C-alpha cells in the first residue's frame, strides 16, 4: 500500500511558540490530504482538509488562524500550530487518499506544550 | 453529517477465541475502511471494503451497503491483535472526508 510519512514524530515546546508538522505522500501524489487530532482514548477528529494549491477547508470549531495549513505540492502538506498552549497538546495525524480512494495515515506527531 | 456507531466499545478475549466487530452507519456511503491502531498510534489499514467480502489471513470483513453496516471478523485471536479497531466511512470514493466511529478496544489475554 501507499506510504505517508510525518515529521516530527514527537515535539515538546514552550507555551507561545509555533510548531510545524510535515506530512508527505512518499509514493503517490495527493491533491487532498487530511489533518486529524486525537485525544487519549478517543477517536480521530477531523480538523481540516488540505487542498493542493488552494485554501484548506476547516471543520466547524477549528480555528484557521491557530492551525495554519499549507499544501504547496502534490506530496507535501504542513500544519503549523501557532502560539501553542498546553490545551493544544495532542496527537496529530495526517492522511492522504490514493487514486483508488483508499486512505493511508502517517505515523502521527505527539505534541506536548509546556 | 454521517453517524458511525461501532460495537462493542470494549472486548476482552482469551487467546485463540474468535470475535466480530460491527460498524453501523447512517447514510449511503461509497467508501469504508477498517483500521487497527497499534499502541504507538499508527493506523494500519486492514480493509478497504465499500461493499462485499474480503479476507486476509485470520481477518475478514463484510460490508452490506444497502443495510448500512460492516462487520470485521477476527479468528484465532492473538495477543498482538490487541488495540483499537476503527471503522471510517465517506460519501465520496476519491476525495471526500471520512467520518470515524468511536472504535472498539480489543484486549486479547494470553
């Protein structure tokens, strides 16, 4: 199956700093990627749909100025958590669909804001 | 939006036992997948099964789209099968966003 990578896998930062997470589709092109967050013992919550060459589509309740998404190429989407605070601590996961429509997930990024 | 319900929420089995996990959804879908989330958080693709039946080793899945449910069967369970199993559905085949169920947490005891 297709491979999606994510970097970094773990980040610890101070409150007020910004953190960038990269998501790459390694062996296929993805015009659309998805960003999720997951709290402990809960399901995945879709944050936004990242569209190559255009603005991301955010889910209701997700602050677009807080979570900046850039999808500059067919293989790379980035999520920047701006001015991070402890409540932003979570597990962030990206995904992309291949041409057949099957969704593949990156390994996730565990963010801890002190 | 689509509602996805998974049952049971928790399941504890003895090694070697069989189990059936269920996913009910509220609308017609063209895309359904089963995932296993391992202890490190990685979601592993099990089945891409918008309809029909598929088998992969000890695992098999059946989706009856007209009745809006899917089943995941695990036979001869092993301790490494432990983890959370998610069902995810989407209206569109290629580009639509997915809605996840709350998952079934499976614990297989030796």
